[in-house]
């Protein structure tokens, strides 16, 4: 366990915290000595393993299943996390998905609503439920997972996804203003090409990844740990002066 850090003993809820980037984020919080609730939708086995990892280090931990696109599930997940950990200091809104690639003329209304519900509406439900618990602390922190696609528009076929992730950038800025008075900072991270996750294994071909890497100034793709370290930084500065910001994690592809 890393000693003398601001995260030791903090209580954290990570949505979709048992797979991909979320799994790396959870592992980093555990390494830093934070108590964790791991929300999952279908990754029950890995969620249970992460709970055991945390408990082996003397930490409190729980795994909670839920479909966050349903408000009642989102509220329940937040309540169970608060109950399991005895409060909430940090919320990591990580849940999201591209679902599928569709050009505008291929998009059906059900698909559009599904992408928005998974990426944006679920975040609103969870954050709304968590707000009163976070407000009980003098300092608390939220980190939202956006995407480079929300900055640049994404590759063809990711219109709905990119739009939802762009909305998260605005959601973050607006919420930072709204939650500032209660002592809750709200920031986001916008990952670029992060290989080794189910997301890119499913939706990005090797040829597309190679072409993208050619345009990355540092000449490599990112990995889940690259994102987790950035999330840890923003979360650990819960008593700091950074709020309403988005940290880009893309190897220099987009740097405005």
C-alpha cells in the first residue's frame, strides 16, 4: 500500500468498476488504500475478486450489481455503497459503451436512446443519487469518464457515442458550478485510443488502431493504467482548486 497519500481511507464508488478501464481504476484505488464499492452489470466474478483483493489489504469493499440506465437501480447502487462503506467521498462515473457503429442514416431512434441512456442518463441518475452523500463531507470529488470522441467527433459510425461523450464534458462543467458550494469538485478525463479493453477489442480493428497510432505524437496507444493514474490524480485532489476541467489522455493527438 502506498503510504502518506490523500486517498487512504477514502470511500469510493466506481461504476463499471470490474472491467476494462474501470477495473484498472479500482485496482489503483485499492493500492492507494481506499475503501471501494465496485458496481458491475455482468462482470460478477471479477467484481468478487476485486472485493477479495481489497479485503486482503484490510480495506472495506463491496460489489453491487445494477442496470444504471434504470433510475431505481442507480439509486439502489448508491445507497448500498453508502451503507457498505459508511459514506461516500469520491464517485467515479466510468460506465459507458459505444454499443455499435452506425452512420447517421443507419441510426434508429431506439439505438440513439440506448447510447444516450448508457453513457449520459445513467451518469445523471448516479450523480443525482450520490450528491447528498458527497455533500456531507467538507471536501468530495467526482470524476467522469468522457472520451476523445467527445472532443473530435470520433471515427465514422460513432456519432451517437461521440455526441453523448461531448455532452459529458458540458455536464461536468455545469455540475462543477452547481456542486461547488457543497464542497464537491467535478472533473472529467477524456481518453483517446486505449487498447487492451473490451471496448476497442470489439469496435476497433488492428488496421484502424495502427493507423491511429501513426498520428499519435508519442507513437503508442494508451492503456487502462494511463487512464487510471489520471483519475487517481483528479480524485486525490479532492480538497484542491481544480474543478470543471477535463484532462485529455491521448498521447498528444488533441491538445487544445
